[in-house]
C-alpha cells in the first residue's frame, strides 16, 4: 500500500537510521503515534536492499509529520556516514507524494541549522517485512536490558527535554 493513510485513517511514514530497536523505542514514546511496526523496508533501486526501519502510524491532528521527521533527525546520526544502499541507511520512507516535499524541507532546515549536510534520504516506500516476533516491542518488553539503557534511554531523555509537548510521560513507553 503506497497511500499515506493506514488503518483507521491514520497517516503512515517510514523511518530508518541505524538499529530498528532504537527507532521503534523512540517513536513509541510520542503522543499521537498509534502503532510502530518494526522490521525491514526497501525502496526502489538503488535503495532496494532491505534496511532496518519502522513504519509509524500516527494521528496528524496530534503530532505533525514535521515533528516526527525532526525527532528522527535528532535521535540518530542523520549527518553520519551510512551506506546509501545498506542495511542501516538513514532514510525517511514516504507513502504519498506530498510527504516527500514536506520531509525534504525538514531535512534541509536541519542541515542548515546544524551546518552539516544531512545524509538522510527521502525514499519511496516499496515493501516491508516485520522483524522476528522476539524482537518486536524490544524496549517495551525489557527496558532494563543493557542495550536499552545504553542506546535507547538517552534518546528518550533527549525527546523529553527537547520535544516535551510531543513526549509521552516517562514510563509510558515502557508499558505494554
């Protein structure tokens, strides 16, 4: 499905940038996010290799696409060196044409503000396959794992400090 609308009229957008366990935990901590599907996304060639990513189903009346894109850019190495066709590419996967221009402007504003070229690509969504069930809701199922403490908790702390209006109360993202 290439439409920007998913189940029950929610908008959808995909995000990839490093480990999908982290990306999933970040978006599960935001108001207006109904569901996060963790797995692998592929786009069109040359970005048709499966890459770790999430699909975020969200209510645009509660959280904007701009806020979601900004959170994504600020919670992973958007300026880092990624293999564009690789498993950990930094990307925003769009489901609708209007999303492309919108997130491209957010990325350009981010690059201007940071003074560095953002390597985050805007790619069309083509296909998705979920992670193994044992990895779904990785942070929510055991937030005390060393990986979660080291990599995900600092991202959630950042969101609470810099996106307080969009962040769920502390501890909410840990509940199933």
